[in-house]
């Protein structure tokens, strides 16, 4: 599948406007179509540039592994801070 196909499938589910009422959601279908096009474009760019966005550099990854080996409590500490 191409990045556009993946973005079309996953984009509207990943990034969507929170609806305040059912009436608002059904009335503004043209605005929703424009939002969907923008969302798909953003998710497509994210897919195409996943390495720059989500990959950890080798040096940083090695440093992280060393820190985790030195102190086994760090993953738990990080997890509690994320809540």
C-alpha cells in the first residue's frame, strides 16, 4: 500500500475533531471533507517521514541502554511520570 492509501485509512481515526453534538457533525459535511483532506495530508507526510520523526539515533539508543542496565528502576520511574 502507498503512504496515501495508509493515510486515507488511518488518518481520520488518528486525528479527528471532537464533535460537540450529533447535529453539528451531520450538518457540516463539506467542512468535514476539507478537514479529512488536511488530516490525510498530514498523516501521509508523517508516514513518509517516519524515520526523521520516530527513529532514535544509534548514539542515543546506546546511551539509553547503558543507563537502563545501570539502574533497573528507571523504566518504572519513567512510566509513573508519564501518567
